[in-house]
C-alpha cells in the first residue's frame, strides 16, 4: 500500500466532508431514529459504495482523459457553481 497516497486521500476526503450536507443528513437521521448504530452502518455502506464507483470510474477515465484536464475542469466547474450561487442563480 502506498501510505503517502492513503494519507493524502484520507486527509483530503475527511476535511472536504466535514460539515457538508451529508453530515447534516446523518445528524438528522441519527437524531430522528435514535438508532445511531443503524445510521453509522448505513452511512458506511453508502459511502463505501459511492467510493467504489468513483474510484473505478476514475481509473477508467484516466485511460482516456488526461488527469490534468479533469483537475482544471473540476476547478472551473466549482468556480462557475460558486459564482452562480453568489448571484442567486442556484
């Protein structure tokens, strides 16, 4: 295992996910159901499934698209969405 890649991935995902809508949804589900173990299990399975799909798709796309283009495209998309949110279009 490449520990440098592992730690970079863990830190990036952990920080990016803090306080996002998924965390709020988990908080609400746990508070409403009062069954935190079920919420934990459901969240872990859901995050795992999404991660598996994303990693497989990323590996497939990397064969056809230069990763630098994906990085630039992602940055532009985030900037455009942020701008639209600022002007109240989203």
